[in-house]
């Protein structure tokens, strides 16, 4: 279980997340929607420990992030990741000097300690995964995200997710800017992982198309740093017809 209790997050002395409670069970898809600037990415960053986002704790209101009973609130990003929390970024960064495949191999080794896979076996497997996602395996030999298109970057994020052996994944607009085939392939890959390995998903999105593959059991709407509505797919219908402004 991933549990978020009374989460409050500051950046640049401004409170962005103003008390959020939510949880996700193993294998569950929890959708998070909300207008631009409402705090969705800030929530994702705070969960994964981005250093620019401070979680507030005071004597009376204690913010907490727990994964299967372990308190992640004060852990470093890499420690949270080793506990099984992974984020697919809205804006993946490029690291030109580091080849994509060596980064993925290092990540795989860190997250699969004790598993005896040779580099050769790994390369074969990661090439297959890239092909399944419709990503040209040639890109694996280039610098991480260096000059990659938006869709290619998203696919590399998904490869990172696969090698990281996560228990919970926060997907921040993984569907934005994808063509229809890329959306299907990425969404099916995430859905298969969620189902087969019981990985819980926090799915941040603006569009319902991805719900055809990743079916949320609950939909939360974030507005101005708080959860303003919670519901099922009928809430998505409502938002689509009235917009957020007509849906207070
Ligand atoms: N590092 C920062 N410094 C100052 N303000 C910030 C910072 N990060 C986020 N904010 C502000 O916090 C608010 C929430 O931003 P956030 O990126 O979380 O929105 P979002 O819900 O993900 O929006 P979108 O749907 O456009 O991705 C915005 O007003 C943004 O300008
Ligand atoms: Mg965002």
C-alpha cells in the first residue's frame, strides 16, 4: 500500500500542495486529474523526493508518505527508488555523455541485486523491450535522451521503469504528445506490469484516452493543491462536458 497523509509541500516559500490524503493498493490504478498549475507535478516530485520541494511537518499536522509500512518522508530520492517508488517524468532530462543502454544497465543492477543476468542477456532483453514499445534499439547507443523526440523520451522513461522493479509508479502525463500507436504501446506495457507484478499506479493525466488501457478504480481531481473531487469514470465524463471551471 502507498499511503499519503496530510501532504503539504512548499517550494520557493510558496505552499503548492495544501494537505493531500490518498492511497493506492498493489495493482491498483489511481487517476489524478486537474487544471494546469494545480500541483500534480509538484505532488509527484514531492513523492519521489525532489530537493526543490520541501515537505512540511509541524507538531500538529504531520505529512507522511509510506510504502508498505516504511516511512519514505525523510528519505533521499535514490532510497525511495530502492524501496520501490518510481516516477515517469513529464519532462525527461537529457544526459549527453551517458549512453542510454549503460544507464539502463546500471539502473537494472541497482534494482535487481542478486539476479544473475549477464550484460549480453540484458542487452538482448532490453532490445526486445524497446522493440515492443516501438523504439528503435539504435537509440540505446546514443546519449540518454540526447536529441530524442518527445515520444522517444517517454519510451525511455518506460524502459527505466521496467528495469527499476518498482512497486508503485507515478506517471506524470506519460500520454502527452504521444501518437496513437505510441500511446497504446506505452499504456499496454504499464498495464501489463501493473497486472502481472501487482504494481500500483498513480496516473496523472489530462486525457481519458489512456483509461482505455489503464482503468482507474478511482479518479481524484486536484485544484489549487487539494483534492477537490473524488469519483469514478462518471466524474471524467462530467469534467469533459463542463471543464474544470464549470465543475467546482
Ligand atoms: N520550483 C518552483 N518554483 C516556483 N513555483 C513553482 C515551482 N514548481 C512549481 N511551481 C508552481 O506550483 C504550481 C503547480 O505546478 P505543477 O507543475 O505542480 O502543476 P501541474 O498541476 O503539474 O500543471 P500541468 O498540468 O500544467 O503540468 C504552479 O503555479 C507552478 O508555477
Ligand atoms: Mg505537471
